[in-house]
C-alpha cells in the first residue's frame, strides 16, 4: 500500500507554488503527493518532477473539465476542445512522472442537467475512448471518479463509474472512489468497493466532513475490510478540504475550518491509514 496526500490540503489558490507543500508532505512521511492540474503551469512541470524525485515522493494527478471543454456538450467544437484538454492533461501528468490521472474527467464538475443523460454519457465514453490510447502509450492510467449528487448528475455511484469504465473498455481506464462521496451515495461502502474491485485504481480517504479519517462516523472497519478482501494494494490518498474562505474551497462549501491545522490533519490522517492497514 502507498500513502499519499492531495496538496489541496494546504493550498490557498490553484496558483500557489507547490514546492513547499511537497517538502511538507515528505517531512510528514508520505510516499507521494497528488497534484491538481488546475492552474498547472507547464513551465513548472520539470521543476516539480525533479523536486519530487529529490524528496523521494511519487506524484499522482487529478483534473476536471470546464464548461468550455465539456466532452458531453451538444457542440462538436466544445467536445473537441474537451478532447484536446484531456490530451494536454495526460501529457502533463506523464511529464510530472505520474502514472495516474483521475478525477471528474467525464463532464464538467457541477453540471446537473439530467436531460439527455444517456446521450451525454455516450459522448463522454466516446471521448475517453479516444484519449485512452495516448494515456496507455505514456504509461498513464485514467480513473473515473464517482462524486455525489450535488456535484454531478452523470457519475454519482461506484456502479456508475464502473459502468462508464466498462463502456470505454480500455485496460488503462478504471475508477477512483472517494469515501466522502461513497458515504453520501452508497447503501453499503463495503459492497461498493467489492463490486468495483476489477476497475478500482485509486482511493481517496476522507472523513464524512472532508476532514481527518477516523475522526467522524464513516464505517472505516467496513471499508478496510473490503479492501483487504479484494486485495487492494494501490494508493490510499488523503484528499482533505479543511480550510474555509480559500480560493480552493468555496465551490465545495467549506464554510468553516474543518481542522485547525492542515499539517496536523495530514499527520493524523497518515497515522490512521497506517494503523488500519499495516
């Protein structure tokens, strides 16, 4: 098992210098860091890859689509822009040395239409199938993230994510599950994980309030029991959003500080993950 932390935990804006956060993660003992490609400056790719290597960290990447790069759009021009963005994201992830690019890569975050849902689903799958060979050639696995009903209408359950990955039907396309979203949408977190075993490539570990795992009411015994049952041995990544009134938090409705100190939250979260899995 590898233990990671999404640097959004510390970020004030997507334009922050990432290097100090990599250094802090290394100091705390993480195996790797997850970077959002939102706001990523291509000039920084080689610098960040080199810094991560020097610090002994592996990098994974997440991204999402904007309205102008919506691969489910009625507009062919917009869909093509989405494909081009995903190709850029794949090349950027590879440039950072990441073998994993996950997130809301199937539609713009926050889009809730429900109209023509099946057609939009098919457009999404077609676009992902187009970019999957590039990702494969660059050694990158794509992970479709299931998020909750308030953030999308397209992929809200583990079953949705698996269905989309199966539809794309490429060996390097799987699913990312997140305990925060699973807690909202699933009848049984354990069953969702077991049913996703063949496609599960990444897991975000976060408490029901997006804070430190183990500090709330999520059924962690059930979750870790399911991971052991399916033989999951990939990344466990803390994707914590705990700081209010920051540029990275309003869209996620972080209206109060969930944890007092980001670094202490990271330390406690890592200790919890190790305690449950070692």
